[in-house]
C-alpha cells in the first residue's frame, strides 16, 4: 500500500504519519469497530466512489446496532470520503471508512470511550 498525503481522522485531515492511536485503544482489545470497504474507480469524468451513500448508510446502521454515539452525520462522512479522495489526488483507490472506540476505560463496556471516525 502506498501512503497517501493525508488521512481524515476524527473530523480533520492529518498527515499520513500523524494518524495514530494509543496501544490501549478499546477497539484493538475488543474489536469494537464498524468499517466499510468501498471502491473508487477512475472514470472519464474523474474518480467515482461506488455506491458511497449506500455504504455510509450501512455503516451508520452498524454504529446504531453497536450503540455507538457517532459524532458525525451521514452527510459529513460522505463529504469526508469525497474530500479524502480529492485532497490526495486519487483516481483509482480503495476507500476504508472506519468508526471505532478510542482509548479511555479498559473493560468490555465501551460506553465511556470516545468514538473516532477515520478514512
């Protein structure tokens, strides 16, 4: 995998090397995360993310099922995906939005941990 210039991480763009999480991040220990894998294809009109709205909608349903208090709307996540592709000058790529519980309290109940979104 080739690094991109930036990653959308918790509501802002950060350089690739600065997108880090703590080793005690709840999602690493308990798998408390929701993700999608979405193709973005090169077209004569520019890059096109395949069924982006449907993918983000499904991810949002997953966060509700997991009782995640996601701090982003569906529209904000769609825009973040589009902006990530655009800002990195990508024509053909794989977009991987993920929502996960961050570092906070350890234990099986993630309720007090912040929810992070990344693309």
